[in-house]
């Protein structure tokens, strides 16, 4: 695949980063037919790297991934004791 568009986003959710990474990365690993090359890594922060040949796919993938991160963060916050 020839990649014309790419993005790299770093998310720092402090002590919640690892739990969020585990949640979001599970979705990414079980979607191998994704038309966007998506890599999510963790090194104290969540790093999302995407590559695709269509800008609309890049936008859609980033929107979905960032919404999953926000939902994970909100879920963790909602059960905070």
C-alpha cells in the first residue's frame, strides 16, 4: 500500500494511560481488515500512528480511535472512588 497521508498523535492520560491503551489496542488488534494502517503503542503515553492513501479514511480512523480513548477515560473516571 502506498501511503500518502499519515498522522501521529500522543495521548497522556497520566495514571490512566495503560488501562486506556489496553482497552483501545484490543479493538485495533481484532480488526485486521482495517483499510488504514494503524499502530497503537504504549511508552508511558499512548502513541497512535496511522497511514493511508485516502484522507477520509485517516479522518474516520482518528475520530473513532480518539472517541474510544475518550470513552475509556470517562468510564474510568465515572467509577473513581
